[in-house]
C-alpha cells in the first residue's frame, strides 16, 4: 500500500501538519484505520477512555489478575482518533518541536496503534505516568511476565524496529 491509497482525511491531516509521505516509507510503520470503539473506562484524570470490546474484555481479565498479585494497573490512554493524534502533533509543533523530535515519542496521525482501539498506555500506583521509570516498577515486571497470557504485548521495547524511544507503558492487544 502507498500513501496514495490512504483515506483523504488522513492525507489532509498530513498536509496540514506538513509531514512528508516519505517519512512513512523511511520509518516503515504500518498505517492503522480507526477502530470501532466504545467508552468503557474513566482514568485517574477523569477522562473517558475508549477501546474495542475485545480489548476491554482482555484488559478486565488482566487487571483482575494483576490485582490478585498485588499490582494495581491503570489505563492512562487508550483509543485516539487520527484528529486527536494530529492535535498532539500540532501542540508540539506550536511549542517549537521539529517533526524529528516528535517522532521520537509520537507517531503521526494514521500510524499510531492507538487508532485501533487495542493499544493501552498503562500506569501503576504513584509512579509518574508515561515515564521511562515505569520500566523499573513491579507493575512492569508483572506485565512482562503475564501480559502475553491475556493477548497483550509491549509494542516499543528497547531497540524497537519502529524507531521510537522505549515505551514500557505501551501495550497492545492482538486478536
């Protein structure tokens, strides 16, 4: 598939953000359609989070298993539309960040697993959210040992092929 085959709305977002289609080819990231999701979780910041039904069921089972082992997992971010991803990019661009810097942590619209409704950014207890220190937590160790039993995998470990900084908090459910 080439960027020519992408939906017009996605191409328009890339033009608005001045992201070159060559970026997609260089990084070899898959593109993701927006999933069918429903609101099902309120995070610690009182934001409604949405995900696909299968991910919700797998999350509930994993969250309960972790709790039985004394680990309290929380969702910090789940589904994001292409427009929400574009807003993240716009905020960072307007703060003076260049696309290369943003790409260290954030996929462009259309290239984020969050669009599928299967990706979850997780936190535990009092740990700072979305921080590299999560990799040294008991929650992360538990996820590494058990998340696969519930269909979740860590998408961006050290030296990941996507070229993102490690995100020990980012886990995606696979059908």
